[in-house]
C-alpha cells in the first residue's frame, strides 16, 4: 500500500486523476486476497495488482471510466461471469473489485 | 487530492492501525467512507448514523483481529478494511548477510532497523534501504527499540560477545520471532551460557537457530532468503514446505 500511495501522490502532483481498485470479496482459489489494491491514472498507467494479471487489463478500462464519470463501481470477475473467456480468473475463483475515484 | 485520499495518506504515514469502511453497494451512498480507530473514535460517515454505529462496532472487532471483510447491513454492502502498520525487522549485526536481508525485507514492506556496536558496519553506504541505522551495543539498544508482537528480530553477529548480551536483553521482550545465526554447536553453547545467566528455557526454545528454512544455499544472499522465508512462514504460521506436498485445505 505504501508503494501505491507514493506513486499516487506523484501522479496527483503532476495533475493526473486517479482511481483506486480494491478486492472486496473473494471466493475459491484466487491469486490475491481481500484488500489487494491497484491504482490507475487517467493516462492508463497503473501500480499494484488485484489478480495475477488476469483481470488487470479490464480493471484499467473500468478505472478510466470511473475517473471520467466520478461514479464508483463494483465489478465481478470469475469463471461464472459472462465475460469469463475475456477476463475470467484462470484459477477458477471469483473476485469483486470496488473501483473509486480518489 | 480528495479529503478521503488525504486522510488515508495521513493515516498510513502515521503507521498506526485503523480501519476504513466503504459503502460499496445497495444504497445511494455508494462511495461514502468512514474511518474507524481501535478506541472506537471515527471520522466521516456512511450517510446514516444508525448504520455508522453498527459498522463501528463490527470494525472494532475486525481491527482487533487485523481482518478485512465485506458485510451486509440490510440493503447496504459495506467493505471494512483494516490497515495494519508494516511489520518491523530488527537485525543485530551489519554483516554481509544483513545487506540482502534488508533488500528482501524492504520488498516485503517491512520497516528495517540495523543495530551494531561497530560503526563501520552500519554505514548508509552499506545499507541505503534501511529505515534506521543504530550504532549501539545490543543490550543498550534493546530497551528503546519498542519491540512488540509485530517485530521480527534476527541476530547475525555470530560472535558470543554480541550474541549472548543480545539474546539476554531480548529475553525480557516479546517479539513475534527471534532468529539467531550459528551452527547447532553454537546454539548449544549459547543456550548453556544463557541458562547459567538465568534465562528461561521457554525463551531459549523459542529462538530459531540455526536460523532459516532448509533451502540448501550457502551464500549470504541465499542465507538471507532462507531467513526471510522463515520469517514469512512464521508470520502466517506455516511450516514452509513445498506447496505440492501440502494436503488440500
């Protein structure tokens, strides 16, 4: 978290807008535990992670939307998801990620 | 930055435990935050005093166990997250192995303190990543190191004139882990001497020595990895074997 915060502060200082994504719920085998975090800026740069790389791309897209609209969002990722082929978790677990603008 | 981001940053910098409750679904206050501290004091609101009160009670329980969880309150879904301060690693002996050990510990988000009575061993040039360098004898340093249950201690001096006073001073503290470099024979001699000085068997048994998991490496870097791996295993109360040999939970 400390490392994410120092990057976020640098981004804010240079005028970027930032969204924070947090794993708020997990089920089954998941690569990262509850509380795992990733920050995304308006340029699409990111720091931290919410999975083992499986859903980060999708989270970046969602986070840029959240930065635009200012509206927080809770997103599900998992094998049972309709988008499983695109952004599912290979390990078979499910996660919920809350994405909010800082 | 937003008020929330500012307060979060300030609290993280203070390195004291706190919790943040975030409304993540179910009502019009999604995105609202409530900060909760171990004594029950709090800042901000989830938008409803009755909901705040229920969340604060639950957050205090989660804080006590250093846990984070999403909980449902009628229609509202609230994520309560505990932010625990980073663990500390105190290394006695600014020897070669302490250098890679400091690197590993910093990557793992530990706060690292190096203590050595020999000033040329603890220079910022040798330990650019350490949080704190203390030139002091171990028994003088221990009383003011504020060793607690989130402190991990490793003794690398590997010399009875430093090891014995360090272990004796540490025997009155309660860190999460103590590891001491040295062979089985060294350990036997240390134990004998410390027992003679009145240190309890219970404490002596709790010291990990020879230090580290059995990874087989002999270089200082490999030994540092074995020590760091042991600290993580102790932190999560695991044995440190191969995952493929662990039975399904």
